[in-house]
C-alpha cells in the first residue's frame, strides 16, 4: 500500500484501549512523533481526550484516524471496556476535522504488518514466507484478537475476524484437564478464555485444581509471568508453558485455515513480556505439531511483533488509502474538470 505523499498538515493518529489513549502526529509517510499517552479515566468523553492532546501539541490537524479496541459498525461507538460513547460524525464536527476515521484496533494492527521493519519483529523458529500469500495475525491481550491479510490487486485486504471465540481444542492431557475444569463454569469455552491475559490466571487456577494444590488465586497475570521467568514457581512456569502451547495451536489452526504461507504474526501485550523465553517455549513445537500437515506449518515463519505502537502504523496506512480514494478524480466531469468528492467526511471500517 502506498501512503499518500500530500501532507499539507500533520495527521492525527490514535490507539485507544480500555485504559489508555495513545496519540501521535504524522508529518509525512512513516514520520510519526509527538507521542503522548493519556489515561482514559481522566477524561469524561473521547472528544475531551482528543482536545487535550491537540492543546498539548499546539497544532492544527485536518485528518485523523482512531484505532479503537472495540467493534466498529456504523456511526455510533460505545466502548465495551470503557465508558466512552460517541458519534463519529458528531465528533468530527466538534473537533473541526475534515476527516475522522474510526477503525478496529486489530484491523489497524493487521495493516501494519506490510510496513513493519525487520527490527520490529522477532523470528521464532524456521520457515520462509511465500510472496503473494495470505498472512495470519493473532494477539493475546485483554482478549484474543485474530485477523489476517489477503493480497488482492496489489493491495492488502484485512480480515474482520472474531476468531478468538472459536471453541478451544486441547492437545494433551494437561490441557484436557484445564478444559474439564472450565466446563464446570462455562457452557462454551473459547480459545480466548485461555489465550489472553485473564486466561493466564484461569489456566493457573485450573492446573492447581487438577494437581490438588491450594494456590493463591489473587495473582495478576503480570505476577504469574514474573514468577515463571524467575524460575522458582513451578506452577507459574507450568501455566506459562501451557499458555504458549495453546497459542501455538491457535496460530497453527489459523495458518491452515487461512493458508497463511506469508507468515503468522504474534501481537498483543502478553507475549512480549515473556522476552527471550518465548522463543524456547512450547509455542513453535506446537505450531509445527499438525499431524499430516506438520510439514506444511513447519515451512511457515512465525514472527513476534516487538514495535511499541504498531497499530498507529496500520492506522496511518488506512487513512492514507482512504484519502487517496476520496481525492481521486471522478469519471464524471463538468466543463472538462474532474468532479471530486467533498473534503468533509467521517467514516468507519466495519469489524
């Protein structure tokens, strides 16, 4: 995807989660700076947070794109993990913007994959990407995001997936015990129940129950990871190993379902905290354990995204393509001059 080269004013980029809102300005293709993170709880409305950032940066922007951790379907946005609710068009008018796009954050993350630099990625295992092939994306954070990119006509089309909610499939006795434990609580146990930040705590709880251990159930996911990496807590280490194996299964299932011979990328906030341990974890061995298709997945590279704010890069690509399409001359002409679309616009990418 080629970014628009016309930057008559900085473009506003934002990545909004349930806790924080990260803002930045793009002064040219890939030239992103002036990053600032604001706590969402400090601002009654989405528009208030945007105003605060723009006041801090003291610039005038015309075009903006917001990647948000929420489904985006139409003009009305109501966050499921935060109190903000707003109309895209009303917010555009209030903020004095010519363009305001709102996209799902995982759609933005998917669109960052073609523009990530080698230094933004950590290869885990072997394999070689096949040019012109689909790309898979999974990300464990508060939930489990699943997406991908399909090449079409020289551009990438992101998949709007809810693949984190597929039924969990155990691959060994330990995972079967974990699943049995959770069946007592849930009618449907999705992959997201385990392959996520909250999933770490649930896995540990289930493993403790299956082993007859009286474990402290108040540990936060970050504490579980820290204890596992320190090496002195066998239950936490088993929890993280189990988590990595489950993630390998999810990634392999996506690879064969999508035909993701262009690679499978790992995003989200959980895995980067594992550091070098992830490369030696059960993840890659599980990814390649695919029965008659083991040789197929063994040839697909898996790459961990290490860039600090990759969703901003993807959001920038989406905004650039939108502006190029909006400003392209129309076939209709008046007096020999091309008729172009109006400059004032708001929009969304459905996910």
